[in-house]
């Protein structure tokens, strides 16, 4: 009976949100933010990542607010926030890779457009007259010249 | 058409197309800044409380805008100061923290949020200081942006 009493009076620390858990969640969010920042710098679309990151931030703030009244819920929220942040860190890598590839593709497309424009302009300058005359002759090949006073 | 005029037109069109195509890749110099606003209970720049009862909650709205050219991780720190509390664009206030609001903003995004605050001791010329901090990746910590705001309050016992 005494053992039962002792066990029942030991605070269930495993269900209580601790400073360590809060620090872990905060660090996870900040680390995830650094990954998102780098993904954005690489040209990736980070809209969805930022949205999820804000969900993690909201969970942390909720956990801080409810820690005094409902430590179990606070612990669960901090765990969820940490999990979301870690997932974001992982996803940032692929967003970063696809962003840099898309940026490179856009650059190549632009350089291609510039090269084509310069090529067409050079051709127009060098051969424009000849092409214009040939085209004129082709268009008016059946044209019959008549006197106005006929 | 005169050949010279044709050449000029051709060259102009070519230059315009080349510049328009490469423009997105050229570096642009824009003024970069973070914005902070504190709004009254009606989400406007009026109706700020001037006198509140101790421990009684009052509502204000915070407005944070990101124009830094990249995603930013912001914290708005609300501090309880007084006449002697020093806060400048380079020095943050050394005062007790009342509340912290945290949000991540993309470029050109703004964040409007309610702040339910209360002051736990009586005093005239109580100063509620709002400081904007942002996450600094090289140091892995939040850094004071130098953007701040404040309101004055008389906190009465009843």
C-alpha cells in the first residue's frame, strides 16, 4: 500500500512539457527556417514550407500558453511542432534543388532567346533586302501591269 | 523604306528584346526594410488606450511587414518600460518582457495579429515597448532589427 502511495505521488515527468522540449522545438523551427531561407535563395518556391513552419510556430506558442493548465497537451504540441519542423528541413532540400534547376533552365531559355534574336537580326541585316525582293516577286508573280488610260 | 532607317529600327528592336529577356537576371537595387506598426483595438492608428486598470486586459494589434527581399523569421517582443527605459534604433530596451509574438513572413507579406496585454503594477507614464527582432542565421539567434515602437499608459488600481 505504501509503495502504491509513493508511486502515485511521483510527478509524471514524462507527460510534462519541459524547458528542454521547448528548446528542442524552438531550435528545430529555427533550423528549418535556415533551410527554407537557403531553398528560397536557390530559387525554390517556399510558400508551402513557410505555411507549415508557421503551423509549427503556432503549436509552440500554444504549448507555452497551455503548459500551466494542460502539460500533456503542451508536450504533444511541442512534439508535433518538432516533427513538422524536421519534415520541413528535409523537404527544403528538394525544394532547393528544384528551384536551382528551374532557375538554370530559365537562364538557358533566356540565353537561347537572346541568341535567336541576335541571329535573326543579323540575318535580317545581311539578307533582308534579298529576301524582301524575292518575297515581293513571289507575291506579285501573277500581277499584270496595265496602263492607267487603257 | 530607307536602308539606314530599317537598320536603326532592326537594331532598336533587337536591343529591346535582349534587355527584356535578360532583365530578370540582372541585380536590382531596392530599399530593403522591415515594418512595424501598432494599431488600436479597431485596427486603426487611433483609439489607443491611455489609461488601463492594473491586470485588466486591453487589446492592440501588431502589424509586421517584410520588405527585406527574402523570407524572414520575426519575433515581436513586448516589454514593460517606463520614462527612464532607453530604447533606440541600435539599443534594445532592458526591461521585463510582457509577451512575444512569432511569425515567419515571405517577401512583401504582412502579418496583422491581436495582442491581448495587461500590466501587473500600478504606475503613471508606464511605457509599453514593441521591438522587432529577426532571426540571424550566421549567429543562430534572434537579433534586434532596430525597429521599435511604444505607447504610454497610466495604470490605475481601479
